[in-house]
C-alpha cells in the first residue's frame, strides 16, 4: 500500500536450483532481516495472500579480497490483485542486485533495471486503470 507498511508479507529465499532456503515474515513495520552467504545466486520472492508477488535476483559473487559483511537495505512494493491484470512478467525478477566493483558495495544492476522499467510502467498503468474500473463498478453496484 502506498506509504503503509505491509505487515505479514512473506519473503522466501531460494537458491539457483529453486530450493527454498528460508522464509521470513514482515513485522508490524513491514520489515524483516536475513542473511545470505557470499558467492552464490539467490532469488527472493515477496508475497502476501491477495497481492501480486514480486521476485528479485541477488548475485553475491565478489572479489575474494573484498569478502566482508555487507548490509543491503531495500524496499519492495507489492500491490493488491486486480481482476484482468496480466502480471505474468512478475514471475521473473524485476531487479537484480550485484556487487559493484567501482563502488565496492552491493547495488542494483542498473542496466537490467532500465530494460525492465518500461514493462513495469506499462503494467502499473494497466493496474491503475483496472483498479479505477473496479472501484467505479463497486460504486455502481452499491447504489
């Protein structure tokens, strides 16, 4: 929800073979924390019943001389399901996190982000349109 923490959302961490490694639930502030090891690939899924799930990919590979503990705080928004919305693109990662050698820290893969942003923008526009139609229909049905 816009500006509101989503309590009870489920965060699942999978390895590159799609094996579930851990499951976490957001607290009353919509937050959770977990650790993942270095030099591996992970997929992190964010979901809640009645909402459209999203996935990000994390590549924790990094130069051996840089092996430290890193913190990468991030925020993901998920939205309520709406009838008629084709959210199939969200079955694939919407973001990738990688080690940035120049910045010497983990960061988003901005080339990937730029490529997918157009698709996401189109999806969100369709979502807003369908949500408005649904609200209008609900108003007419309650008269």
